[in-house]
C-alpha cells in the first residue's frame, strides 16, 4: 500500500468521524477533534504531492516580433 492510498484512507476516515459525530445526540468532542486532525493531515499530505504547473510564457519572444 502506497503512502498516497494511506492518505486517502485517512481523508475518508476523518470525514466519516466528523460527519458521524455531528449527527449524534451527545457528540464526542475527542472523536470530532481527531477526525478533523486526520482530515487536515491527509489534505496537507495530498496537497504536497501536487506538482507546480509551469508558468505560461508569453508567445512573443522579443519585442521585435510585435
């Protein structure tokens, strides 16, 4: 199992914990905070894997072509 798969599992589990605690009659604060932490950790780690897009260069190479 790759790290990316583990982060997606953490993302789903974190979202699940947060949603489940919202609909309980007496929500468990520790479970909700743990779900948020899991969710944020997974989002942070997954966003680090997104590569930067190359900057768009102007179609005009030099000013003489204008």
